[in-house]
């Protein structure tokens, strides 16, 4: 398990730094449950903000239609 802990901890520490502006000591003082609770709303927002293929196709068609108008 120690082989996998370090890379995962490094990725999480980097994410906490980028997304939350945390310094390393702030990350290491946080519990896994606290980090999950803080990041959950961001993950939920990202999932709900994603676009379906049908929505993208519709936008492309709208863009093409607007480009052909005089």
C-alpha cells in the first residue's frame, strides 16, 4: 500500500493547492473526510456543467445556421 500512497497524496496535495490555494501544511493537517467534503461540491458542479453530445451538435448546427444568414 505504501507504493500507492505517495503518488496519490502528491496528486491530492497538488489539487488542494490549485483548487483551494492551500499550502502543504494546510493539506497535511486536513483529514481525508474534510478534504472530500470540501471537494465534493466542486466535483458535483463540474459533473452538472458537462455538455452532452446532442447539446454540442445542436450548438454547432445553430452556429452554422447563423453563419449562412445575410
